[in-house]
């Protein structure tokens, strides 16, 4: 493992492959923050002066993150092997983000010769990706805004902004929401409780429906309404979170 940074904040149980490289553009990064229980795989390259990734993330082998501007990735990200994420224009990614293998997210394009009269010498724009976004795999994304819950099918080439909970596919990607189900359907707390019956709650873990029910700072409360939890970082909580994630269920820390 090689981390070169003036400020390094590593969470609990972080695993970084010995062949991964984390540094700045020209020597040390200014700041690197890696959340609890996050995994960074073999031969990953993170070449950024300001990089932050949240808890319970997985960055699989041979990914490349680079750019001049800060990159911030939220909790529970799953980033498939060989994915490129560019932050030359800036990159902000929300919680519960999934992107399949060999995808490319670009916040800039730069090449055409101005002397030859090129009209597209440089295009640079921040990319903003919301919560619960899923880019299924082999996707190519230009600098756009992707709203919460949007989804792009495998092989999509995204050139325009994606609306919340709409589903896209093709090259260039088109809105297919009228032809197929969106990524999410509203689920009642009653339905959620039925799904969660498969989990036996250990001592120290409780389901709640409202944060007003938080009364004990030794218990990890999991709010099924907004999918937040009171992060205590206990061994029981970490084991339970991993069980939830094995069933694709995701919670993010509750912030008072």
C-alpha cells in the first residue's frame, strides 16, 4: 500500500491492497479520507489532491481515479473493476452509488487543435451524481447531472442529464421509464418489516421508524423509514451491516 498525503484520515477496518497507489498529482495529496470498512483493491490508482470516500465502499481492482479538482464519494459505493472516474472538472457522488465494471465517468474532454479551428478544444464541467444511482456496467458518462435513484442500463452512453428515478439505456442513452419499471417503487414500512424478518436482531441492534425513538447511546438504531442508522462502530453493528449488505440492503449514518 502506498498513500502519499499531507493529511490522511483512515477509518476503522480499512483494507487497501499493497499494489494500490494513492497520491496527489505532483507528489503528496493534500487530503485523503477513507471511511470505515472500505476496501480498495489491487492496482487501484487514486491520483488526486483531495479525495474522500465514505464507509462500507468497495473499489475493485484496476480502477483509476484522477483529476485536478476534489472527488467526493459517499457511503456504500460499489465500483466495478477497471472503472475510470475523472475529476478534472470536479466529481461529487452521493450515497449508495453502484457502477459496474469497465465504466467511464468523464468530467472533461480536451484535445482538438485551436489552430485548426476546432470548436471543441476543451469541455470541462463538474459532474454531480445523487444518491442511489446505479450505472449497471460498461457505461460511458459525459459531464452531466444524475439525480437520485436514476439508473443506466448496461452499455449506456450518457450525454444528457438523468432525472430522478428514471431509467435510461442505449447509445446515446434515452429515457426508457415509460417502457419499463423505474429503479425504485415506493415501499411502505409494513412491506419493509416483512423483508427484514429474515434478520435475527442481535443484542444492541434495534429497528425504528422515527429518530425520536433513539434513547440509548449504546444501541445501534436502524431507521427503516429513511435508511439511516446511529453509527456506534461496535463489532456487532459492523457484522450486522455486512449481513444487510449481503442482501443489498444499505443504511447510511444518521447525522444529528
